[in-house]
């Protein structure tokens, strides 16, 4: 097995896309009776790894039936169009709010460009390839599709983004959550226990909607969550619930911090510093003693601060 592929059981494989750093961004490959589906793809630069994973598992490109981005942020969906050029039978299943951006990615590119800048866009993502409209379809809440008879259930899962759906796999009793169940880096595991934090990356963070989504995910009594950043977390219903409680308590803390700084001078700097301090304190309480925490979490604090500020400004505009 190639070193960037992890067998998670139940025909599910996590593929390290190589984005940013090792074990930061996962695409998932599900295999059932010789047929396959990708759930999230990473960026264009991940496509050779995804195709290599197929080959390593003895599958031809025409064995792939579905390509399913959880949402259209580029670390999850940037490689969809390019990947599908090599998968002659695959169809893309995309949240209805994101479908047009996969077929015509111009607005998607410009939105990411505003956040990351031209140099980073070229380095990390490359030119976006449109998905042919005739090979793409919108999902809907409670839709079920099948992979060689294996049911995959879709639910609308806003909170991180309005163009987000989550996918339930009854075989593994797990959700593919994209970013709705937060971020969980394996470097922070302590005695086999994961740590998780929310992601409010701009521009559609909605804390109340996120809480509703997490509650809905828990209704299925999952034993694991397959998060894009990074890998399978949980292991039991109780452990998933512990992680959900940790996630939701931090959402409340992030919102309270943002509201306390609504009109503060140099709001962004104070918000970013406060978020990073909160994450580091939580990690210490988790028992993490390593030295990588600040470097691993600085970008998340920056992006979460940006997203919280967008949310604050939208709320202020609605009150006006």
C-alpha cells in the first residue's frame, strides 16, 4: 500500500492529498464490489495521488461511479473537474448551492483569491477545471444514492458553509463530515483520544445552523466521523458525543469572544490572538505536550478570525 493511503476498514481509504503538510487534508475512496466513489478530492495537485490510489487497489478509472465533494471550498473540491477528466463513467454529486460553481468555477476562484491572494492560489490550487454540466447533479436533503448497492445518504449540513452536505454510510456507521464536525489533527492525539476544534473559515459561518447540523449528525448514533482535516475520529458512540460536546462548547466560546470584540480597535488582531490562546489552552487541558501546536493552529486562528468577522458584520448589517 502506498504510504499516503490509510485503510480505515469497511472498504474506506483515507488518501493524504499532500495539501499544505502531511496528514492535513484527506480525500476518501470508498470501494464496494469493484465499484468506487471519491468523497472530497483535495486540490488539482492531489489528482495524481487519487489516481495512484485507484491503481494500488487494483481499480481502473472506469470503476469510479461517483465524485462527491462535501462542499465547494477548494481544499475539498478544487480537484473535482480535473479528476473527472480521467474517470470516464463518474458523475459528480454536488450540493445544490455549489453545483453552479463547479460547472463554472469563475466566482469560486475569485472568492478564494480574495482570501488567499494570487501567489498562494497558483501555488496551492492551480487552474480550476469546470465539471461538465451533463456529468454533474445536485443532491437534496435525505437523498440516497447507491454504490454497487451500498446506500449513501445525504443531508443538508449548513453552519460551516451553506453549500455543504454530509454523507452517511450505514455500513461503517460513520458520517463524511467535510468541515461541519470541525478539524482534528492526528498530531494532537493523546493516548488515542482525538481533539477537535471548529472551523469558521469565511464567508458563510453560521453558529446556530452549525449546532443544528451537529445535533442532526448525532441522531444517527455514529461510531465515527470521517473529517477532511484529518481522518477517522471517534471509535464509539460515546467518543463521538464527547467530541461533539467539545466542538460545540468551543463554538460558543468563539462567538462570545467575537461579540466582545465587535467594536474593538484592531479587532482582527485581538480576535486572532484570543482564538489561538483558547485553542492552546484547550490542547493543554487535553494533555498535549508537544511543541507543534502554535505552528499548526496559527493559520486556523487567522482564517477563523476572518470568518467570525464576516459573521459579525453580517449580523450588524441585519440589525441596522
